C-alpha cells in the first residue's frame, strides 16, 4: 500500500478527531507535502463542514420543556424555591447599586479553570451569535422582558433600567431573551447590543455553581471572576442563591470592562477609581 | 434540561414522529430521574441520556405493531447572526442548510441515526458504540456508508449553490 493510500484511508478518522499522537502527526505531515491528498482532504472537510453547519436540527417545543421541567422539579423543595425567589428579588433590586458602587480594591489573581456556568455562558453567547439560539422574546423594554420570565424560571427576573434611572448616556440596548438549559433546569438568557456588538447575560439558580478562576475583582462585598474563554470576556459572580455571567467580545479586560457600560454615568466619583492611572 | 434539544432531535431521528418524539423525551427523563446510576460527571451525562432514550425506543418497538408515521416537522431556523450579511448569500446558505436537513431526513433509519450522533451531536466513535451497543468498527463502517449516501445526494446541489455564491 502506498503512503497516499494509507493516509487517505485514515482521513476520515483524522477529520473525526479519532487519531492521536504520532498517527495524527503523520497525517498532518503528509497533507503538508502531498497536494493530491491535500485536495481530497479539503473536499472531505468541506463536505463535513456543510453537514455539521446545518446545526441542531430541532428545538424541543415549549410544551415539552414544561413537561420535562415538571418531571425534574419534585426533587427541589418548595421552601427552597421560595427562598431563592425572595433572594433573587432582593438581588435584582440591589444589583444596580452593587454595580454602580464598585469600590476599587486590589485584584487577587486566582489560578484554576473557569466554572462550568461560565463555560456554558460563553458557549450560549456563541450559539446565539451564530444563529443557533434565536430569542424567544424580542423587546427593548426591561419591564417587558422581566414579565416574560414570570412562571418560566423559578426565580424572579427584574432587569434594572440603569440608563434611564441614572441619567446615563444610552450606550447599550436590550434586544430580547430566551430560556437556556443548565444542569437540570432553565437559566435566563438576556441579549444586549452595544455598538452593534452582542453582550449576553445568563442567570441561574442552580445549586453548587461557584464562580472560579481568572482574575478576581472584589466590589461591593461581592467577588467578580473575570475569565477569558474562547476569545470572549466572561464575568461571573454569585449573590443570594443566584449566579450571573456576563459575556462579551469587548476589548476591555477586568474591571475596565465595568467602565465600558457605565462610562456615561454622572457618578464620576464611582467610575474614576476604576480608570487606569 | 441542557440536553433536551439534542434529545428531541435524536428522538425525531428515531421515531420520525413529533408526538412520539415528545413522549420518548419525557420517558427518557422519567427513567433518568428515577435511575440510581446517574453519571458522576456532566461530561458523561449526555451519552447516558442517549443510551436511555435508545433503550426506551427499542423497548417501545418490541411492544407495538404499527410502523413509524411520517409528519411535517417544524425546523429551527437561525434568526440572527447571518442577518447582517449579503441577503443573497444569506438566502443561499439557508437553502443549503435546508437541503442538508432534507437529505439527512431522507436517509434510511440506521444511517440517519449515526449521522445525527456523529455530525450533529458530535459524539466520538466510542460514545456512539456505547449508545448503539455495537463495536466501534461497526460505527466506522456504518458512518462511512451513511456519509457516502449523503454525499451522493448533496454534491450536485452544493456545487450549484457554490457557483451561485461565487
């Protein structure tokens, strides 16, 4: 068997990521040296990409989601749900204050990978941007979106209207929302646009989710974890039983990313300490 | 719930019937929720759910006499992302996706199932072998035949679309 026959016999395994180590390297070396095998590889890769890019073929209908949620729900105690809802309500009321009253504190570097929720949020952001996760409700009204989540998630979502309430210059705009799956329940997904660039906010009440890794920003008694995942900036934090993830491809990093959305604030005493000196 | 869309897609590939697919997804979650053998890590959860679904489906087939029914199914259409591109290219890409989906739908059951598991859901050969309860070698050969059939159906159409885009 010629070298070309041998490599062509392994192309499918290579394209399916089923070759490791020396076998994988041997295919790559040959493809870099042999034009005819490289052409076959390109053709096969193009075909597989077209099939794979057809993406998720179907989405489960909302009625089915609701039924499955009922199947999974009995394991959660009703008392706990009430407490989470109450804590969530408090949090969303306090969130604007927390986000605005960031006090500059030394950042603590932290090793270790990002938590599964941060990874899910980044993947969700990419899938939404790629058109695989269309919004279930489209609106620029925080109130409308907040009402849409009622009875869909087991916590209260009340999106603050920072810009109008604070007199902040309008830098970003709400687009809409949808439900996304995380662990055994729904998480709330909210999409924003800023200068035509997408920003995603994901909120979950799932237990055992603890933001980890990346750069730690201490602010307002909370710890914000800033991770870079697949070229995206992901900020995660937990408070009162809920965990939040904010995903964007904005260039700013760490606490500078807070300034991006809040730079129009009139409260310069808050924003000044965050700026680089 | 994070795998419900994947499970629903796989259920449709198995049943070709929206109502039966919904029932199958529910049965899968009921079985999973009452199982004491839940995987310890989330990375194994998806494969485990697929195994449960397939076993539930095979069990169902053993107890029924009628063949599968065929109905019009509602496809997911990406609504954003491409919207800012050239409208003609967006249209052709949409057409291409539609044709790929139709081609997958028209494959024989075993071929459709393996293409969904590998190329849509991204399972490895070994994971597919576990779901299908067959040797990995069978996965490779069946996948090769399924893709061959798919390529034959799609190549002329894809070439036409590329010419129009180019």
